[in-house]
């Protein structure tokens, strides 16, 4: 007898990422799509979720009632917008539903709301669900520890023209990993743009450069520039499917957990850097 499947709701099911998540769920034998929702005014409300995602009929109609997808023990995957995700958190807590959150662009208050919610329900919250990116976080932290104060550190990221937040959540997560390895506070050392007479670079700062254009899925580079040499650690995503597959893997993992705040490092067994 096969393993029991994790029941999953996808919110924002009509969007590009929502459709990709449905494809990834259908491809994972440990997962099953049981509900899909959209905002009430979406043109996708009433459509068959599997047909829309291109995987064939699954018997799941996209609902405009956001609360309909939240049930006790059912994992909700959310890659929407910060305001919507925070509203979904309230529904999840009311129904004791685990969540996988891939939404980016939260301010400090939003991140604190997620932390508080994790005291009541299990949540996987990650800036990026790619296995390769999460390995990059670990490698960049190791490089920072090894190179210490001998290099200048810059993070360069590029995404498609439709991305609304900058720097990307992945770039910020990379900065956090590097700053943590160096016992620096990212809020104090981050430089998010340079223009005009900026003066000489301060060694302890961590710079961020943002590119937006075309259909770039996601490129990230951590640059460690020293005297006479530089080290670059780069990850390039060619398909959103890598994020969707990681999120579904996270959903299967978190479905059996008690309350707590987790990231992809926990799921991949990396432990804490």
C-alpha cells in the first residue's frame, strides 16, 4: 500500500506560479491537489484547475472564496502578494492549516506576523525553494567565513520585468546568510544603490545590484572581490518549475509537523549554518 498523499491547496492558482505549482503537485506521487483559489474578480474563477494548468482534469474547480481552501491539516501553498498572504495566515490559523510561503517583499511587520503565526501552525517560509539556491546560501556563508575581512562583497540579481519587489527575496536571503556568517547586521551594512560621488567603498558593507528585464526567471551572484582575485558563486534558474517542485516537497514535509517556523535548510537537512 502506497504512502498517504498530502492534501494541498494552491492559492493564486490562476497565475504563472500557481499553474506551475499544480503541475508539480500532479507530478509528485506524495501530493494531491484538493483545492485551488483565486481572488473573487479573477477571470479564472470557475475554471477547472488541472485543465488551466495543462495537466488534464483533476476534479478541482478554482474558487473565488479564499476561505474555502483552508481546512485542518491541509497544506496551503502561497506565492501571492504580502497583503494577501497575511490575510491567508489568519485563515490558516483559524483552521489549523500548515502553510508553505514563497511570497516575497514583506516588511518587518509582515515577517513578524509570520513568526507569530508559526507559534500556532507549522510554516515553511523561504525566499527561494530551489535546492540549488539553498545550497548557494550555504556555500556563500562558508566563503564569507573563509575570506573574512579580506574581500568586498556584492550581490547581483536579475529578474523578469514583471517582478514588483527589489532586491529579490533570494538576494536578501543571500545577504542574510553572508552577514550572519560574518557576525554583521545586514540592516546596518547593506547598500542598495550607488549614484554620484559615493566615496571609497567601506569594506564591511554588502552591496546589492538589481537588474529587471525581459523574461529572466532568476539569476543571483555572490561576488567576493579581493586584491588580485575574486570568487563568484552564481545560480541561474531557467524555469520556475524548480521553485514549484521545492515548494511541493516542502508541503509534503511540513504536513506532518507541529507548529514552528521552518526554511528549506530544515527540509534539505542542512541544519543551521
